[in-house]
C-alpha cells in the first residue's frame, strides 16, 4: 500500500513539473513516505531524517517532507524533534502534496487532520508520463498495484492502522475500473487490488451499481472483464469475514491467480481473542479447506505475530501446530511490538525480546523447511510465467501462484510475455526453470 502511495505522490508531483531523480544527493525535494506498523519501521525513518541533516546543510534550498503513517502518528512532535523537516503530511493528504509544497513560509507545516468523511480523490495518472522515472532506468513494470480502499475499522488490538489511516473508505468503482483500463491499455498484464480488508469493499460507504450494493466479488468480476487484463490478484483479506462468494471467484474467474494471502496471526484461540481477530482457529481451518476445495492448486501464505502479550508456550505450540496442519507456501512472521495508541500496549504478560526472538527463529526455521518441501513439488512441472525483467543473464519471472521463477534462457525471452517453463530446481524462496519451445 505504501509503495502505491509513493507512486501516487510521485505521479502527482510530475503533473506539477517536478522531475524525479534517483540520486538523493542531487534532489531539491526529498519525501519520505513512512510506515509505522512495527517499531523497527519507525526507527528507520528517524535515523534517515537524522542522516538528511547534512544534505540540508549542503543545500539550504532542500525541502524535506515526511508523509504517511509516521507523519500521521507524530504530527507536530516530528517537527519538534527534527526541525529541518519542512512539511509533515498525514495519510489522507498525500494527493495534496504539490499544493502544500507551493505554500509559502507562513503556511501550515503539519497537515494531519483525519476525517471520517474522507473520500479518495479521483486520480488516474496517464502511464508513460508521471512518476515512473525509476522505470526508465530499469524496465517497464508489467505488474501494478491499484488501491481500492483506505483505512480500517477492525481495531485488532496490536494494530496501528485504524489510528494512522483512519476509518475504512472504499474507492469509487468507476475510478478503479478506469485506472485498470489505463494501465492495461499501456501494456500492464497483472493487477493487484489493495485494501486492508478487501472483504468489506463497498460496505462502509456504500458503493452501488445502478443503485444495487457492489460487493468485493462483484468488483473482482468487473475488473476481470477489462479487455487485455491477463492476471488479477488482491490483498489483504481478514478471515473473519471471508465469504463463500469470494472463495468461489477462484473457481469462476479465469484471470484470478490461484494465490491467497490470508493472515492468521496465531494458532491459539486465546491469543486470537486477545488480538480481537473475531474468528477461531477452527473457522480458519474451515476456510483453508473451502479454498482448497474451490481451487485445489491455490498457494496459501499468511502473517504471524509471535510473542503477543500473554502468549504462553502452549499458545505458541498451537501456532507451530498450525504450520503442520495448513502447510503454507510461505509466511511473513514478526515479533510483536508495542505501537502507540493501540489496546495491546496495556495488556499484561509482555514477552521478553529474547523469548520472542527464539520463537520467531523456531517458527521461521520450520516454515522454511515447509516452503522448500512445497516448492520441490513443482520440480518437473510445466507452468506459465510472466517475464518481469532481465538482470545479468537471468530473467525474473512470476508464476500465477506468485512464486518467483528465475530463468536462464538462450531463446529470446521478452519482458511482459507469458511463457511456458519447466521447473528444474526449487529453493526456499524461489524456483528455477527453463523456457519450453
Ligand atoms: N489487514 C491485514 C490483516 O488484517 O491481516 C494486515 C495488515 S498489517 C499492515 C500487516 C501485518 O503486520 C499484520 O498482518 C501483522 O502480522 C503485522 N503487524 C501489525 N501490527 C503489528 C505489531 N504491533 N507487531 C508485530 N506485527 C504487527
Ligand atoms: Fe490492522 Fe488488518 Fe486488523 Fe485492520 S484488519 S486493524 S489493518 S491487522
């Protein structure tokens, strides 16, 4: 989501005659688009801002802007700590950055109001023009993110998102479809729809088609109907309200890739309750069964937090058990970290850093073995991959299951093409293959 927001910032600035540079030291404007989901991400922002003090000394005209979740969270305090920062822009104001930068000395330096009535502005950049300087250096990106929602109403007790990104709001249906059309017309092959909980698309601020409410499965179908779109994905989905209708889309929509990221967070019901996740682990197992019923080849990934306050050895062993039961293709796992304003800060039973690290290591070691075992099942199989780009003598490609496939080819392989490969080797995090004639 932050990557897409960074593109939006850069695209809107290009429309105001700014030119993107890849060399930070030659820039007259530096924008840090920030994440505060875990303490570590926030620390990185602070150390980068410290480092930028010397750029400001070298170039007194340099403007430094901090946008995104850390900006939202810290507001005035950020300027007090880092007086060389010129502008602090919260999550609902990123589309306004060009205007805010035009303002003179007397203007507001901190723009972080969060409104419950926020509507995502209509902004559909033309490709080839705006904010894609990075591409000139590398190559065209055939896979793109499209935002469909902003914010979250779920208040999982560990999570800062409802506070930094505000109430959940769905983007206008026609804006989404128009953006997908622009991208596909300019050669994009794969689209990933983005929201914190895509299941509730259209529910909070009702989105309708001719007066009838539009659900996420309906949106998926409308996007899939855009002529020329080869592959469709989405992320993320909270298990608590994953519907049968959505799971059936994996059977019924041909371009919907057989890949699902379904964050579970813990294998223990006691911890899920303390996290306010509003589902049980039994319900999660049922969802996995249904997904595999509708789409037997679906690749499943998840998010896990270890060391949540009150997590006993037994709770953690249930998370390890979950690994054996589901056999995820991959997972993102994190040590719990206290975030400002969240409910879990006040929970008792905090786990020591050492214990959290040990649990994380155990979890990741087992997940890596499972990922390797699952990846080895692809060896010898023929699969279609999208050629993303060439680096050195190798092509990086992506399977519909979202596996990265490295291909060394003597044949002329063109980025943007979907080609057939045979998988020759498997690693923990990627596959190797050869192009078939
Ligand atoms: N909306 C998604 C969902 O409901 O599953 C999650 C989005 S969140 C931006 C990404 C992941 O960060 C979460 O799934 C969780 O595993 C992790 N995360 C969030 N807050 C955290 C915290 N305080 N400490 C550690 N990990 C955290
Ligand atoms: Fe955070 Fe996801 Fe829970 Fe929303 S649903 S509060 S984004 S973890």
